[in-house]
């Protein structure tokens, strides 16, 4: 029986990971803050315009980020939706399915 093990990272590798992970956390904090700002901006705009609509949800803006990011990862222009690579798109979809199956019990018959 063989086991997959990871080697112990060198001090340089650990430092690299610390720097990259800190940048990732900071980036995600900014993205989620921008989403919250967009929700507030729309709610304020509705109020100022005297519109009685439900405010746009946070999830709407999260889906917007997800969709534009997906299209860009596929090498496409999110405005024209022209030129994307469907193979890259399928790999991204497969990755999402792997997360569902591995961590959330997806794929199990109910």
C-alpha cells in the first residue's frame, strides 16, 4: 500500500505560501466588501428615486462576479460572450461538481 504524502515545505516555500495566502485573503475581503457596497448603492439609489422595489440581493452580485469570472477564465469577453474555450469551461464545471461530490455529499441517491 502506498500513501500520498506531501514533503515538508522549506522555509522559503512556507514564506511564499504565507505571502500568497495573505494576498488572497485581502483580495477576497475586497471583493466581498465591493459586493456589500453594490447592494447598499442600489438600495440607496432606489430610496432616493422613490422606487419601492425590493433591494437587489447580495447573492445577485455574487452570481455576477461568478459569471463574469467564469467567462474570463474561459478566455471570453463577458460583454460579447464570444471566443470562450468550452473545454476550459467544462473543466471548471467539473471542478465544481467535484466539490459538491467530495464535500457536500452530492451524487448520492436520495
